[in-house]
C-alpha cells in the first residue's frame, strides 16, 4: 500500500502515521523528521534546509523532491510507503506521480482554531521522536514512553506557527483538489469525532483512518 497523509500542521499526522505504518507494515517516511535529522547531522541538505524550517517556510521543491526520491529508492520502500508531510506542493505531487504514485491520500481535516493550542502545547521526545501535548504530561520534561527528554520544536512558537498555517493553506491545500480529481482522496473529518472535552481521541482517529481505506 502506498499512502499519503495530508493535513495541516498539528493535525496529528505524525502520531497517526506511526500507528498506521506499523499496522500496514510499510515504512513511515516523514520529510519533517528527515530534515530535522539532516540539520542535526549537518549534512548538505540539512544546512540548506535549516533557514526554511526556522522560518516556518517550505524547503524548496528541488531539495525536498531529491531527498524523497532517494528515500523511496531504498529497499524497505519496495512494498509500499506512508508519506507524512510530502507532497506539500502541487509540483511535489506531480514529481511523486513520476517516481512512485500513491494508491490513496488520507486528508486529516482539523479546523484551524483547534490547531493553535495543539501546536503551542506540543512537545517532542528527543530520544524516540514521540509527540505529546503538554497537558497530558505528568512531568513536562520527561517522555512518558521512553523516559527521554522532551523539548518544544523551535517552529512551534506562535509567530512561526502562523507562517506554517499560511503555507499550508496557500501551497498544500490545493493538493486536495489534485488528488480528488484523480479519485484518490479519502477524507477523515476529525471535528466530527470530537469527544466530550472538545478534542478527538487519537484511537478514534486511527479507526476512522483505517475505515477510510477500506
Ligand atoms: P508540521 O506538519 O507540523 O508543520 P513537519 O515536521 O511535517 O511539521 O515539517 C516541518 C518543516 O519541515 C516545515 O515547516 C518545512 O519547513 C519542512 N518540510 C517538511 N516537509 C516538507 C515538504 N514536503 N516540502 C517543503 N518543506 C517541508
Ligand atoms: Zn521518548
């Protein structure tokens, strides 16, 4: 199965992609994680990408497409993939169709007003890359899964979040039309899954994603 997860920053793509990729037995390929690891290791891609991530802007297509093309050529992607955070522009989608076209595209739809609190409260584990909302952490510095140290991503600051949401609406949202025209779009309406405390539970979103793929 070749799958894409589409959705705004803070939609829960990363969390859901980890669960769904394990369920389907395909690699979870997150371009955001790849860029952050390239930056940490100071590779040429990382050095080029850093200024865009810091600003909350998209890395240029040429850099991003080359990185994904190389990743998809690896052995573990031969039987499918779950792409999280790619494509994010129509040109990236056209490039992917030429490299290895997806079977289905899951659009995880979350209203803007819910995204802001999710993003400002998001913490990431430096050890296992798990993401958590600060309100759910017993100790705000410690990962509940592996005990590693959690931190706030530099681009989860309010100024940068606004830029990222704008990039999503301007550059990525047109992909919804692109893939629906190809008959590949599956929509998961997270607002309709909201439980009593106003937000949806990850396990309900997971079920809705699997149901959308049936
Ligand atoms: P989020 O979905 O929460 O914004 P990601 O981890 O997917 O976070 O991406 C973080 C940053 O990495 C983006 O703001 C952008 O700078 C860069 N990035 C990730 N994927 C792409 C892509 N497909 N095209 C261009 N830039 C990307
Ligand atoms: Zn951890």
